[in-house]
């Protein structure tokens, strides 16, 4: 769970939309990737300063942890 502090919109090589979302809590922040399938299910939830609860998978990229969003709910 956390607050969305930043959203960067991207287009994949296939032309599908995706997001790089930074979420944070009182102690830290992490970047989360939201692919087009997950994004299509919850398009209106992705706003800065919104509190969310995510179902995600942890992935390491370039030595840094990233989350892959599988689902999301607004808190």
C-alpha cells in the first residue's frame, strides 16, 4: 500500500500504453510497472496523491527492486 507520487506514461513497442508509477509510504518509495492489460482494468485509479493497495510481483532490474502490478484497489 502507498501513495502515488509520480506517474510516467509510456507506449510499448507494440503501441500499447503502460505506466511507470512511483508509490511511497512513510519510510520509502519504489517504482512499479503497470502493463496495458492491468492498466485497462483500472484506468481512472492512476492519479498522483491517490492511496492504493497493489497486488504485485517483485522484480530486480539493474540491481534495483521494481514491482510489476498485477492488480490495484483504491484505499
